[in-house]
């Protein structure tokens, strides 16, 4: 089995000499098997291997047990290990996201933070995840039942960007037999036994039925199908991008009659890319939205539809326009819906993209940039949001705590009146922490007493340099 996995790694160009591999290890059989094989593979290929374990603060003593097990395993195998702990339930409530989505975000941010120093040294960093054949099959079934395109049927790839899945070629039975043969112990997550989650119901009932009643190699065949679908998805995506170039303008797309004479599948892939370019992501944009955009071509001039992330599609004379504008009311001074910042992490919304990081302050020189600001995180009591201005907003303008209305601040900063409703701000309630592209609140400036710094970097959207 070792040779099967290492051959799979080589075939998919997962690891090169000198790379850093960050292995996500939970302590379960899949991740322990992956770690063992990677450890052995180091004897053939020179690369750095470290383990990352995330404690989500959800399963109490069982989660503590998992962390101890992983640390002891790594110590015995002489592999560097770092445990990151988060209070996911609290973050979930703070960010107004489900625990599953919150956990995914903190894991992604954890691997990014762990690999930053390696990247600064010019190393290629790979995140190794221990998904197997059945994991892929369950994902395909889940996405297919909820409704999906080709992308949703081939999301779990052997290698994609910095993510690698070395044991995606293995079945659970192969992994179980391997652990028994080697005498390697692992632990069991009790939540995997519950039917509370949809994925577990697929795992315990639907997939076993397919394998016993239809084909015992159903999961393996789904892996093969996903591989072929990935080739089709990549090809159509490239064709869509090529088609889109002919209709691209300045932060908008103008689709003329020529576009609507092309094959419909290419029209859809071009629209997918256009939406992703404007919004920074495709989430919450479905097939229904693309159909509505395409249907505009058959409608009279002046018809419009609104899409997520402030994107609008409108029928004009001889074309369909697709563009993004700040989600503001027609009345000046009324703001778009606010978006809670993900701290640490990336927040993408109609106002642009905000990258948030936290670090301990020991007197470092403050970065003075227009679209990068350092704030005293200890003094921020609530989770900040990004939005445009609204009635009642104010800024603390001096060390005494004196307030000034945001409107007055914008006038003093000589921001044109027609621009003021478009400027994004970082706020806690009515209090403004940062007028993006301009000043920050005096209350949150860095002082010698600062312990933690919140770094906010703004990209995209309005008035970006």
C-alpha cells in the first residue's frame, strides 16, 4: 500500500524536493495513516514535514484527548507538531455562522498562519489532508442531491493549489487493514457515529447500500469519474475565460449579440468567471441566477435583475451589462447591509475584501499605509463589521474621547459629497474605527500599553490604490 500511495503522490506532483508539508492530523485512522506514509516517504525525498492539529473547543474531554494523542504520536515519531486551539462555538455566534463553516474557516486560517514563515523563505507549502475514496464519494452524493454543476462533483481533487490529498486513492478498508498490519493505534471521533449530520447518514446508510446492492467498488468508480469530470471542468473553465475576454470592460462586462450565439455551456462558464471576478467568489450564486442573466437578452431594454454582492445585470440597447455597485439605498446616507469581519481571516463583500490578522505587540514599527491600518485589538469590545455610512455614525477624534460626526469628518477630509455613500468603513455599532482610505479612530491607535494588534488590509472595491 505504501508504494500505491507514493506512486499516487508522484503521479499528481503533490510534493517536490524542498517543499514544506503541513499535515492535518486529527488522530483518526485516516490522518494517522497519511502521516505514517509521509514520514516514510521523507526517506526517499527531502522535504519538511510538520503536523498541525486544530482543537475546536467543541467535544470537551474527548477533544483534549485527541490533542494529547496527536502530540504523543508526533513525539514518538519525532515529527514537529503544533496544536491550535479555538473556541469555535463562541466564534460561530460572534461571526453569525454555523459551527461547521466556522471550523472550516479557522482551519484554513491556521494552515495559512503555520506556513507563512516558510513562504517568506521562498518555500512551497503544501497542506496535506487525509481524505479517502469514501470521503470523495460521500461529497459527490451530497452535492449531487443538493444540486450542483461539474465543479461540485469534482471538488475533492488529489492536488489543487496548495492542498494535497495523498491517500485519496485508498479505501477505508485498506486503511483499516494497514493500521492493523503495522500495529498502529488511532482514535475515534464520537461525532462520526451520529446520524445527526447529513454526511454521516450518507456514510452509514446510503453509500453502504450502493456498495452492497449496486457495485462493491462504487466509491472507487466515483473517484475515477471525479477525475474525468475535473478534466472537463478545467477545460470548460478555460474556454469560458477565453470567451469572457472579448466582452470585458472597466469593472463591468458588456455581452453583445455575439456572446448569445455561442454554445450555452460556454456562456454559463463565462458568466461564472465574470461573477467571480466582480464579487471575489461564487458562493450564493446558483444556476438560477445565470439563467436569469441569459434571459435578459430576450427582454426589453431597461430590464434589470439584482444578484448577491451588489452585482446588477441589465438589458441595454444591443447588450446585457453585468456590473457591481455599492449596495446603497437611493436615499443618501443609508447604508448597505453590514458584513461582520472574520478575525483572523478574509472577509469578502460588496464593499471589497478585508484581510484581518492579529499579533502580539512588542514595539514594532507601525505600518503607515493608506489601505493597511494597525488597531489596538484589546480595546475593541465587539466584533467589527464593514459597511458604508449611516445616520448616527461618529469618530473619536482625540485622546480625550471627543466625538465628531462621520459626515463632518468626511467633509474635513475633503471627500466629495457624491463619493461619501460609497466609502467603506469599519465600525462597531455607530462608532467608526476606520474610514477606509482615510483616518482611524484615536481610541484604537497603538500605544505603549497595547498588547495585541489587529491589522486590517483593504483590497478591491471602491477607491483602491
